[in-house]
C-alpha cells in the first residue's frame, strides 16, 4: 500500500521531460552561459585610461578554443541531468578544471591575436564574461569536490593541478598581451618587493596578534569578569574604519618618536611599517581573542573533570586536554585574521607602508583599472591561498593531535 | 609531545617572520639619502629622475618612492624619514595656512615665499622649480572646444555667459575651495549653477577626466591638472588661465637642510634638469606613464639620456 502511494507521488516528477539532478552545477552553467552570451570576453581600448569596447567570446577567441569552451559547457549541462554518482562528480571536477584553464588560455590567445597590428598604447583587458566563466568553473570544481567529500590530499592535488596549469600558461607567455601582464611588465622590478612587503606586513601583524591575543583569550576564560571590558574594547576597535585607524596612528606615534628619539632609530614612526602593523594587530585581536575563548569554553567540562579525576595537573589539563580540543576553533580564528589582514594591508599603502596597495592606489589615481587589478588580484590569491592552507592544516592536524 | 613540537615550530616561524619584517624595515646607514615621492604619476616621474641623477654621483640612496599622499610625504620629510622629494611651490599655501597671500599666484614670488618659510621654520631647502605649473585647470571636450572656439578661460566664461551647454565634473574641494572654482568665477566673471556641476566628493582628476571623455551624465568639462598627461589622450583640451586666477604649483625638489649641507652637489645636479621641465615636457612624460603605461623609471631615464644629463 505505502509503496503504491509513493509511486503515485513520484509519478508527476517522472512525467517531466527532464529532471535537473544537480541544481548547483545547473545554476553555474546557466550563469556562465548567460555571461558569455551577453557580456564581453575581453575588452579592447585604444589606451589604458579609457573603458574598453567589449568583444564577445566567439569574436575574440580562436574558433578551436570557442568550440572547446562551448563543448565543455554542453557536457557539464548534460551532467546536471544525469544520476549523481562518484564517477560523475569526478568527471565534472576534471571537466570544470579543464574549462577554467581553457578560458584562461583562450583569453590570453585572444589578446595576442587582437594586439597584432594594434597601436602600442592599445590595451586588451579581461571582460565580464571571462571573470564569470572563471568563477563559475572554479565553483563547479569546489562543488564537485564537496559532493565527493574528498580528503585534504585530494583537495591539495586539485588546487596544485589547476595552479600548475595556470603557471605553465603564464610562463609560456600566453598572457603576455593582456593588459594586466603589461602593467606587471612595466613594474616587475618593484612587484616582488611589494609582494614580499605585503606578506611581511601580514605575517608580522598576525604573529603579534596571536602572541598578544592568545594569552588574552586564555585570561578572559580564566577570569570571566574581564570578558565584558576586553570584548567591549576590541569590538570598538573593530568598528573603526581602516583608513581612519591608519590615519589616527600617525599623530600619537609621531609624538612618541619626538619624546623618545631612540624609537625612530628602530624604524618606529608615524608613517611607514610601524603604524601599519599596529593597526593590523588591533584589527586582528578581536578574532584571535574571541576564538581562543570560544574554543576553550567549548571544551566539554565532563572531559576536563575526567582528566582531573585521572590526576592530571592544571597545566597538564590545559596543554594536553583543553588546547588540543580547542585547536580547530583557534585555527579558524587564525584563518579569519590572516584573510582579514591580507585585505586590510592593501590600505596600509596610504600611510607609506608599501605592499600591494601601492599599485591599487596608483591605479585608482590614474583610473587605470588593470593597475588596480595588478595589486588586487595577488592580494585575492594570497587570501585564498592562506585560507586554503589553514583549512588543509585544520583538516590534517586534529587526527595527529588525537591520542 | 606533538603539541609542544607544534608550538616550538610556531615560535620559530614567528621569530623568523619578525626578523624578516625588521630586515625589510632596515634602518638606513649613516649617510644614506632617502628619496621619497607622492603616490601619483608625476611624483614617480620626478622621484625616479632624482634617483637616476643622484645614483652616478656615488651617493648611497634609498628609494621610498610612492610613499603616500601629500600629507604623508610632507610628514615624512618633517620627521626626517625621507631626505628629498618633489613638491609643488603652491602647496606652501596649504602647509602654512596662508591661502589668501597673493604671492602664491606668481611663479617666482610663490617659490621665494615657500623657500623662505620652509627654511626658517622647518629646515628644508627648496631647489630651483621647473618652469611649469601643475595647477587646477578646466578641460573641455575637444568637440565642444573646437565648435565653439574655446581655448582659454576667457572663452569659456563667454560661452557659459551666452548660455552654452556645460556640465563640469569636479571634486567637492574644487567646487568649494575659494582658491579653485570660485577664484575662476570671480576672475573671469561667470557663474556655474548647481545643474551645470557634477560634484564627486573626494573625486580625483582621473575620475573627472574620464567622466568628460566618455560623456557620463552628459558631462562635457572636467577639472584637471596643468601637467596631466591624460588630458590630450582622452580627447580633452585644457583651458589657459591667462589672468592667473589660480595658485601656481611649480614642481621642485625639497631637501632637508642637514643633508643639503653635506651634499651641495645635489643642487648643481638637479637644478639644470628641472629647468628643462616645461609644461609641455611634463605633459608628454606623464602621458608616457599614465596613458601608454610605461615604467616611470624607464620614462625618466630615457628623458635624461635624450637631454644628455645621463650618459
């Protein structure tokens, strides 16, 4: 009786001509298709200051790449209709990764074709259709890997394959004709310095924030009456707009160096690296303290009781029981502050701290979008890489920590 | 014990990065000359020229080009963090809060005034400024300029008075500061209504020029800087300020006196070069950087070589 009822209920769905079995992938394919149909794959501008004229995929890319992109899109669309299985998810992951790399190659190739015979000042920039296609392909890979519930090793492998594909394309000169590569080309001498400075700003500030925030978080858990005032201060700090905080630090630090001239010798001054790191530390403190305290309070009190019953000292309980159990939450806090600091460090260029923000603000000043991208894209890649590495670390560590 | 291991590795990594950050901050050696510049096109052009000219003189140099906006770079030289950077004479009006003084509207008098004030109060030496004026101007679309024969602010004032269609994109500062648009209006006798203005709060010339070039919101005129390289490339014409309504902003190297006393040759090297930097020359060089996207250092060096300042 029940089975017949269930059959009856299922019948209307069966009578539909098609059933979308993977709605996420379907949305991504449709989104990417619409973008490719409506928007420009690349943009052509007579110089780097004016907006580019959008050129559609089929008009810009070579026929082979266009056909490849369309074919991969069609196969992925068919995959949405097929019964989900592990094999299908693997196929989708591989095809979406291939689509991503093909789109990159097609854009680079299109640029080199369009540059032939064009004036030296003319620029070919990446269009909205390109960015949408890349984003949708990347999300399709992520979604497929999530459906497969693969372990950290497979995720690292997937990222490594795609990244090395992109690196191979870059080193073979595929992107050389694109506007952003031309921006890089004229600044390659300072780019490495800016990138290193950016990473240094982030590493120094996150390191200091952990060094200050972790003990503070432990103290807050041990002395709950501290919780109110500490979080009140840290929350207030978090609400100050970054440009304002960077600017606000100039006056007190300049005063400090006038009063204690020895500090100036150490490079501490109202402008430059010191105020940038201080501001970044202040922003990083709240997530570090909050996650430390949340992680430690989240430890099941029964486990702590059991440890005490086994005769462990307070110190042993902290290092061997509470901390390992709280570690994933602490690592999540570290992820938040790393990604946040990478983004905020861009603004630090305004107070003479250097870093990738130099390109962003120079580009904004010249209205040269591709120069802005030369600063913004590496910052995004850095943030994604930091997030990914800490995610993998979080996935790998607990199993090692467990007795 | 794995946790202790993890934490000791963490500590070593943290120490490494702290050392690294200190190393990149690296305080300058005793007699290093730190060259700074503003975070804009002309700043990097002139800063790179100063670097390229001083390098062959056997001086120890450190580059802090593209340090930040005007207030940051000015604070840096006052604090002794940088030793030399290119600044504009007219900014003396801003630094010393004497915008009303008529001296700023004259190339030579403005230079003399800022040179005297900065030497007396801040121990800064102004070297010879370039014979150029990077002041506020108004740029109009070429089609408007040609069909109505507008080349100067006088022509512009007549065009506006005769009911010509104008929509000017400008920053709030340009519209409101008595030294900017109001100074043009009183000197040339015209008045722009609110409908004829598109005010971008905090807008820079890159945004206003682009608005005019692409005709966004019917804009056909834009606030601009005199030596801006983008004006011609975007199909705009900068109007001449024949009556001198605006403060004169002549670019000149500013050096800390202590450094200048030790290295007087800085003036003998830089002065003849700045003397060649006319308005047209700077527009051309700035355009090579901002429009063609060339490296500021390459543009600076190739100019210095073409004029035989560098071998």
